[in-house]
C-alpha cells in the first residue's frame, strides 16, 4: 500500500473542503471495507483519505411512516436489518444488507459506501433503485440531489464530481399493501459476489390480487445496476400470479447486457434475470399480502 495522509473531520464542510483541496488524489472512507482493499491492491490511488464516520449527518438513521427513511452515507449495514421497523418497511434493503459480506463486514460497511463503490454486482443498489431512493450530495458548489437510478455511470465510477461527498440516502414512505424483496445467485452460501441479483417492489390493490405498480432492478448483468423500466410498467394492472411474474422476468432480460467471466457466462446470467425476477416478485407479493 502506498502511504497516504489521513484526516477524520467532524463537520461536513471540513470534509468537503479537504476533498476539494486534494482533488482526484483524495478519497472518502466510510466503512473502509472497499477502499482499504483497493488501496492495498493498488486498484485505486490516493494521497489523502478522509474518514467521514465522525460526521453526525452521515451517521443519521431516521424513519417515519409519514416521511420515509433517511439513511446517512456512513450508517453500517447491521443497523438497517437489525431495526425491525425499518426492515419491515423496506424488506429488499434489509435482504441485501444482511448478505453484504459476513457479520464482521456488516458492522462497518455502509449502504452509502456500497453505492459509491459503484460495482455492477453491488447487492444494495438494486434495492435502493426498487425503493426509489434519492442520493443527497454535498460539494464545493453546495448541495444537490439525484435519483439512485442515475448515480452509477460505469463500473467503479459514480456521478460524484471532484470534492463532492454522498451525505445521505432518502427513501419514500412505505405504501399501503406494498413490499419488496432482493435475491442473488452466488456460487457459495455467503461472502461471495453475485453472479446475478434482482430486487422487486410491488404495490397491490385492495383485493390483494392485482398489481397496481411495481419496480424491478438488477445487479451483475450490465456495466451498472439497472432499472428494468419496461418490465416494471408492464406489471401495472396485471394479476399477481406466477405466470405474470415469469412474463415480467422475460421482459426484464431486455436491459441485461452481461459479460462472461469465471463466475458465469453471459447466457447463464441472462437466464438468472428471469429466475430471480420471478422469485423476488413472488416474495414481494407474499409479503405485501400479510
């Protein structure tokens, strides 16, 4: 690992100033489970590392049925799935944070860091997309917000400009008769990278038999996590049946453009999109009916 300077500011403005002053040679550290490994293996370079865990705004975790969820960018994964109220309101997010590495990793890794790392196979990003999450960003020119759908721009690259920092993620309130689910396929039981992943969110009508609206998002089958917009819109007004879920899975395959590598072929990954979409839709509907 190349030597670097380190700072742990307690104010957001100080963190932004430090990142801006050092430009591309500065990197923020939330949990450190990605960036430290990348620096050690020289996959990324930095002269200055800014530890942002001591900034109160980045450690906020607030939920209200009226306003939704505010998730600070440095909040560790275990706090999400460990909170029964939050896990019940955003099940796909709880599903994904529960399988990011082992429990030791989950005590440090954050959803914000997982998003900023911008891995195509990131587990939490499809859940964020399915739940219509918004990313809140601070930088030298002030603050801005953007949809998580647009945050990842290429493998390992996000939409943050020089000096900018992800502050928090917000998720809208859970709707009546709605729920979600996330599943992935991996070669081993845990602590592996997804060959493919899918998150589904649905809202049912009052009968519980028809889908009012839905959102499907995919991981590890394109250069960035993808929102399956056509499949999501097609589900509106459809019966919540296995046949419907399978049809949606076929439509979701349209946004997949996977590669073949040591973990799976492109053909296999495309097949998994259909399987995982069908399974997560079925699970989301089952949860929404409870």
